[in-house]
C-alpha cells in the first residue's frame, strides 16, 4: 500500500490555488468524488484498491410486528 507523502504539500499563492481549482473544476463530478474518496481512504490508512468491509456482527435482524 502506498503512503501519502506529506512532504509534497506546500503553501500556495492565490494564483497557484486558482490553477488548482480550475484543474478540479475541469473534472466531472464523478471524477472529483472518486478522488475525494481515495484521499479519505489514504488519510485513514486503508488500501484504496481493497477498502475494508463493513463488520456486520453488530447488526441484528428483527421482524416487524403489525
């Protein structure tokens, strides 16, 4: 699993930030959501290609009474 390189970040000028925003606005909403999801997985230390499965042991099934 690849690690997020925190040394790759730096302060941006307003001009650079504008270019970055323009880049992301050129992407489709789905591409932006996928990128945000992948960043969230990396931030929590999960492998983006194999996200964790939900632990279903905490849920129970009940019948509905009428």
